[in-house]
């Protein structure tokens, strides 16, 4: 790793620590405002009641992973931090920690669980892709039907536009008027 990359990583960690301490300071002030507002709104609030804004410090995943792998933090500390960075709610994090504790107490092989979960995800992925394939095939059939309908409409329009087709009743009047006009020509040529 080059020195510029190390310097960049150190600067990033420093900025992250500064952000965490700033957020913590803001959270303390927000806690005071929330508590004062709570006591002002609710007359029956007990003196010890306090509202707190729960914040979790941000950390980089590489930093979290290295701390866990080095044994500096245990799974009960690393798991919530990792899940929080993924956007999990407090309830989801608590459930994950509880499941992990139960698995550890039962002596469950976590590698086996991970393999089973990966297999379940693979099966779900296959099922999803199969459903998507069926949906695509149905959409293709609908498009084929629409293409056939469009071709038929185009053929009809081309046929109608290619030649004037006499309408019923119009052909009888045009032939009688044509006969009279030719008759008048004959009579006018006979007069000459």
C-alpha cells in the first residue's frame, strides 16, 4: 500500500471520528431540548423522565472488519455496527443479535448456517429467475399478438389505399351518366 493511500485512509478515519464526535455533541443538545419540551407539554411528566436521541457512530466497514478479526471487538459489538451501517432498524438489529446469541449458546455451527442461508438464497434466486422467464415468455406472446393485429390492420389499410373501390349504388349512377354523356357526344357529332 502506497504512502498516499495510507495518508488518505488516515485522513478519512480522522474525518469520520470528527463527524462522530460532532453528531454526539448535537445529540446531547437535542436530548436536552426534547426533554424540556416533553416536560413543558406533559404536566404529569415525572422529574426523572428524559427523552434521548439514540445515535450510533459511523465507521468504515474495513475498520470494523479489521477490529473484529483482530479480536478487539466481539460479535455483539461488531454485528450491531455492521447492521446499522446497512440501514437496519433497532428492532432488526436486536433480533439479529438475539439469534446470534441463541446460535452461540446452542453450539450451532455458524459456518453451516451461512452455507444453508447461501443455499436458500441460491434456490430463491433460481425460483425468481424462473418466474421472470415465464413472465417474459407471456409478454412475448402478447407482443406477438399485437404484431399480428398491427400487420392485419396495415394490410387492410394498404388494400383500401391501393385502388379506389366502387361503393355499392355509386357504380350504377356513374355508368348511366357515362352512357348519357357518350350519347350526347354522338348526337352532337351527328349534328355536324
